[in-house]
C-alpha cells in the first residue's frame, strides 16, 4: 500500500464487461501498483445480468473467473488490492467464485469482500414517482427485471478498512471504484459538506480511468487525423494521486497507445451530460474547470476539479421487459446495388402487410447509404446491406419479420447474399431516483482457508 508521502498508484484493468484481459495482466505484474480496478458494468449490463441470474443463477460477470485466474496470484504477490463491480447482479456469488479460485491457487489468507444492497427492486414504492423522461415509474412496476441504485464509495471504503484484498460490488458509480482507495489510503474527509478539492480531483481521476483503454488511445484513433501506435498491444492507464489530491494519468512505457491532452480531454467529456455539474453519488464536480498539463511522455497532470457535497438521492436504473427485437439483413453488390436493396425494403414491407404482421416499430436502413446520417451516402454505392429491425411485444411477430428478410434470398431482387436473422429479448432501461437513506449496503468478508 502507498504511504501518505508517496503517490497512490491505481491501474484500470477493464473498461467494460468484455474488455481485453492482457493489459490487466501487465498491470498486475507491476510491483509499484497499489490497486487494480475493473469497471465492467454499463447501463444495460446489470439488467442483463439479472436476466441470467433468474435463468441459470449466474448473475455476475461471465469473465470474472478468467480475469481472476490471470491476475489474482500476481496481485497477491505484489500486494495489489483489487476493486471491481464484476459482481453485477450477484456480488455474493461472485465473491464465492473468487474465494474458490484463490483456494485452488493456494492463496491462503486472501480476504474477499462482497458488497450487496444496490438491488432495490423490493423497494419499488420508495422510488421517485417519475423517470428522468417524465414517465410515471408505476408504468414499469409489472415489467421490472432489475432496479439498481448507484452506490458510492461508502461500502467500498468499509471493505478496505476491513483489510479486504479483493472487493466485489454490484452497481456502483464507476468513479467510486477509484475514489474509495484514495479516501481509505489518505483518510480524506467524507462525506464532505464544504467544497473539496481532494474529492473533486479523486472523482475526476476515477472518471478518466474508468474506461481503461479509451484514455490511452482506444476509441480515439482515426488514421491520418489522430494516429495512435500500438493499438494491438494497447496499454491501460495508471493514475497517480497524492495525499493533497494532485492527479497524474500515465501508462506503462512498454505498452502501446498514448496518453495525451487530447485523449484525456475526450475521456473527460465521455458520458457527461452537463460538464459544469457532473453528478455522482460522491459529489458534484465542475469538469469545465479541469485543466491538463503535459509533464512527460504519456504523462498528463490533472487539476482544477472541486466537488460540492454529495446529493441526497441516488440514481436508479430500472431494467424492464421491453418485448422482442427481430432483425434481418441481406446484402447486395455490383451495379444498381442501392436500387435492389431499396426494392427489397419495399417487398418486406408489403409482405408484412399481406401476412398481417404489425410490429410496434419498424425501422429499415440501407447500411452504407443512410443508416446513421440520412441519405448522404454515395449515389451509386457498389455494396449495400438492407437491415430491417422491428420491435414487437411478442416473439412470434419478431420472428416473422426476421424471416421475411431471409426469404428474400430466392424471392427478392437479384444477387442477394449473406442473409441473416436474429430475434432477441429486449431489456429496456429507464432511470429515476431514490432517497439515499432508503438504500442500505452490506459488506461481507470471507478469508480463504479460514
């Protein structure tokens, strides 16, 4: 662990549920690292995890075992504490799986903490009356699959103070995974009633680190405009934080990618609605006041962040059963590819009318022509894919739409190929609030071999 005289070094081991494992392995072998944080939950991920939990009892991140097999021994050898939200819908089961892996690896004495309490589906009546879109929350009561409150640093700090070597949470604010070690190591005052530079800098550091490779050049590279070397061996970022709240973002020098003012600026604005009031459970930060400074190769200093007091409410994501999506695709190439794809579109629509199939919503795209920005594609493209997507209340209608696209193979325009169809259950997401005092997280710690 870091002392108050040394910078705390936190590595980002993942930026989403299915991220690469190799960069985390590199970080786990670094004896100068203090923490390795895996951020693996998106808005829909926890609801999908809840679906898996109901279906087969595996509600935690599917890659948890593979990740921990790869890094756990290194982290123990190098005294690196792991903090992650890979618990998703079932942190307790994730902790059990982790203790079993540690036991198999002979890692006696490792302490694994699970944090539960983010699932507030049983407190539906405590939710605020409207969603962020102004819809009555009551409209979703019967269809709710999961209701997950965004926890803050509190229970993670509690777990660290219980000497946990691995901390596994469910839904938590992404930045809290990184801020909690700072509060624990440096004894920063929290919660804070007055504006706090330390907490503001910590939240900002967490926000910059949470998406892993995005700040080291992933999701940034654009050949000829924003060139980034070594993306096939992209290194994940490291944050260095002092007891006074000074923040530096860097990466290992032997890895690909780059940490620059530009990559940091892009990540700073990522998923931010109002840069002047970035609101998380641990405070409200004016990100527009943040400045960056280049202090060395792949080394950027961060300053200017101050956090106002934490809000009295927590955000809750409601995952609900939103029916089915039927998707069909077929491609056309060669002269008049666009004309043939457009004819295929008309045929599908006529077929749905003939068969009496009435999806709730039907959307068609000519991919390569108008799928993203309207009709701005080439007037005579040589390759076009027709994509038909339908949202339906019932699975039969969704299957019927997808099937009609597939039948264009021999019943549609010339030269159709590569047809495929897919029908999936849709998990919708809406957000609302819950008063903080209605959420009660619980920390449980298990020691391997005890």
